[in-house]
C-alpha cells in the first residue's frame, strides 16, 4: 500500500504505508515546491498537513510530537509547541491559526 496526497496535479505517491511509524512524521516535497508533513495513526490511517510552522516559518512540523487531546490527534511543533489538529489543520492553542491539510489516501501497490 502506498500513501498518496492530492495536489493540484492529481494524486502524488509519497511513500509506502509501511514506511510510516505511528507517532513520527515524514516530510514530502511537493511539485509546487511546498512541503507536507505526513503521519499515520496506530490504526494505519494516514494524515497530511503543511510542514511549515506558521509561528516561526520553519519547515518542521514533520518532526513534531504526536499526541491526542479530547479525542483529536495533533502534532506539536518542535519549536514553540503549538498543537495542530491532523484532520482539520487548526491550531488547538490559537483558534485564528491553521495549517493546510491535504486529502490523503492509501492505494494498492502495482506490480
């Protein structure tokens, strides 16, 4: 199974689902030059948000700590620790801030 993100050009294969480790993220360079942070939960469901921390401008969210609050899976920025909901992209610590989310799916590996 591969993990694919929907970008302007269509579905982009990022990696094998088995390469993702629950609680850890990976960064993916997208065709437009931006980056996505890709995560998987313990049930094997993938998530993708923008990798850019809106508070610092650094491309670091893929290196953040994954946790949950009130049943919402989030990643905490490794720099200033703001938490971003992995489904909605909303910052749990500042309701006026959000990061981009990407539609994500798994697909059977061909071959």
